[in-house]
């Protein structure tokens, strides 16, 4: 379990996070949602140790990564996989080399062992045979899958995904969503996704944290979000006419029970 406790962060006079506390449920798909500028990306960076908060802590299984030594922090980071918004692949390296990069950095495995593991995760994301291609030679959806293979190559306990559907068409977005969801369940990973994609929210939100202007305004499940009374959350979630219609149907069905 990851526990965020009273996190605040400012840049100069601009307060980005304001006393945020939340829990990321183990073995579940946890979503951090909110409009642009709500603080969710900064929160993700603090959670993975890329940024230090002004106040508060982030506990992984009870260990506060804000107040531990570098050796302990490195141990926790080896348990974290990260899928970046723009995939962040190395253009000069092949798919195989990109996936093997964390193994080169954090393990003492032989090249044969690294290659075997790289092939395992590439097969898991349905990219077997793409080893020698370069990022410039593959589609946006394939790049996301390469980045996901790299994120899980070290068998992480925690998987962070920053806008995994960014720049993808709706069909490919669903494929990536399903793949992340399957991997979360298959490996019992605690997955944290920063997203504003409403299909992801309604289909994959085991646990949802809603951010608004630096505050955590709401926390719950995809079932509970439908019946939220928070006006800001409703404005954000049900801006789409389709989702508004969905809410009306679900509320009518709920009233019949």
C-alpha cells in the first residue's frame, strides 16, 4: 500500500498541492484524475521520488521515502515501473535495447538472461519479433507497449502511468487500458494512473482520487463516483453528454433497487 500523508508543494508563490492525503490500494488500478493544473502530475512525481514536497510524506508499506537514506530509496525505486506520457524511449536504441535498459542499470544478469527477460515482456505486450526495430519505425500504440514492457521488466510491485492514452486514437487507447489492467491483475501490481480519459475512469477505476486546484476533493470507486454530490467532480466527470446520460440511467436503476 502507498499512503500519501499531508503533502504540500509550492513553486515560488504558486501553491500546487495543498495538504493532500490519500491511499493507493494494493493490487488495484488507482486513478488520479483532475483538470489540467490540478496538481496530479506533481503528485505523481513526488510519489515516485522525483520531486520533494515542502511538507508531508509518502509511505511505501510504512517506509517514508521522503525521510530514508539513498540506499533504501534505491531499493524502493527498483520496485517501481514508470510509463511516461510520451513513452520516453531512446530514439537511438532498438526496442530490445530500450526494454533491457532497466536490467542494465539495476541488475547483474548476464546478457542471455537479460535478453530472455526482454523477450518475455515483449511477448506479454504482443510485440514479439519487434526487437530490432527503432522507435521511429513503429506506431504510437506500439511505442506505448514498448514503454510498458520496459516498465514491467524488473517485475515491479508498483506501476505508475502518466497519461497512458495521450496522443492515441480511441481504439488504441482501449487496447492500452486493457493491457495495463490485465498486467495489474496478473502480477498483483499496485498501479497508479494519472488520467483525464473518462473511459479509463468508468471502466478501470478500482480506486479514484479526484484533484481540484491542488486539493484532494474526493476519493472512492468507479461505482461510487456516479452518485457523487461534489459539484466540481460532477462538472469534471459529466461534461460529456454521453456520461451524463449514463449517470441518469444508472441512478434510475439504483432507485429501483
